[in-house]
């Protein structure tokens, strides 16, 4: 078998430097090995890393030299464990090794950065709110509260999916409700798959199946719709039908927090009436955490 050639590409050189630096910071005691005699270099020896990661010394040496070898995700995970990499370092290792990072299990978070609250305050005529992976509504501005009525909902029910399928007010707000509810449910299903082992999310689905026949029927059909088109049609009391353009912005990838932003479509009479309606009567910004 021919010896792999050393590559000149920058990522492989970076991988070599990264592995050496992380190997040298781990002491034998850190991984349960005896200190032994005098060591010429700090940290673990290559043969020790290779043995702990379950590969041959030549294979690991080639990797640390930046040679063109293919490595599996399982090996990279073992290597991350041996080198005691944190989540950020593990992601960096996968990227340098030209491997896609395996999907990490999602989790429910309830803490919203303070700067996001300031951002919400700066959007007086743009309904905006923050969701976690379970779709709990964690924070919102006055415009969103006027439209969706978050402060009128008990904290343990302030979940966008729960409200969509159990609140008569939201059933009247989204027009046509069934068309938009199906699209929203499809978006939630993608988040559900990411966090399928999170009991908070699975409990939400089970509870909705018991209280909403529509949710139960649609959830069991397993229909997957295309990506959201970024348009919502809402029936605002005293204003009429308003077309909104909306988008979702990731504000904290680690905590799976997203900011959902609505803007009434420009150039339509109802959009101007909506803004005037918000300006006539406003409420203070509210923030609430879910019961995690």
C-alpha cells in the first residue's frame, strides 16, 4: 500500500496543528495513564492517543501530519473524547477533517439574551417574538402582543403550537386557518425531529393529540410540506385582512433560539391601517420564560 501524500491545503495543515496542540495539553493522568519516565514532549504521546482512540499508530500519525486519509465520524468522536474537546472544539475538528458534524440532539432552553429584549423594543410596528426549539414563546414586543395576545395566555400554555391548535382567537386570526396551520405544523415537525429525545417536546405532542382532533389527524398523516413561503394572512380586528411578510432569524444557535419577525406588506391600505392601529394603542414589552 502506498504511503499517503502530505497535502498542501490549508485545512489539513490547520488540522495537524490543532491535533498537536490538543494532544500536548492532555496529561497522562487526565486519561488514567501512569506518568512513567521522562517525556521529551508535553502531553500525551501519539501512540497513547492512537490506542485510546482505537486506531493504529501509523493511521493517527498520518492524520496528525495532515496527510490525505479518510476518517469516519465515529473515529472523530472517539478522538474528541480522548482529547477532551468541548462542543466548540469538536465542531472545529469535524470541519477541519472535512466531515459533516453529526446532528446534535436539540434541547429546550428558556433564557433570552438581554440584547434581544432591547431589539424587540426597537420594533414598535413590527410584531416579533422569540421561540425556543419547543416553540415556547419566551419574549415578545408590544406589536406581537397586540396581534397574538401572548399576555392573555397562562405562562404554561404560552406555546405557539399549543395556541395555534387550542385557541379560538388564533383560529380566527389565521385566514385560512387550516392552510396556514398545516404549513406551520410542517415547520414544527422539522424541529421535533431534531429534539425527538427531549421529553418536553414529546410531551407537548402527546398532549396536543389528546386535546386537538385536527392536530392528531394531521400529525399522524406524516405529511411534509415544502419550505415556508414567508407570507402570513391575518385577520386583525377593526383593521381587516392584513398580509404579512415574515422571516425567522437565529439569535442563539447553541440554545436553539429564533426571533420571528413580521412586517405588514408595503403598499397595501390594510398595512397602513395596521400601523395606525398599533400606534393608537400600545402595550409594554413583556418577557416570560417557560417552565423548564
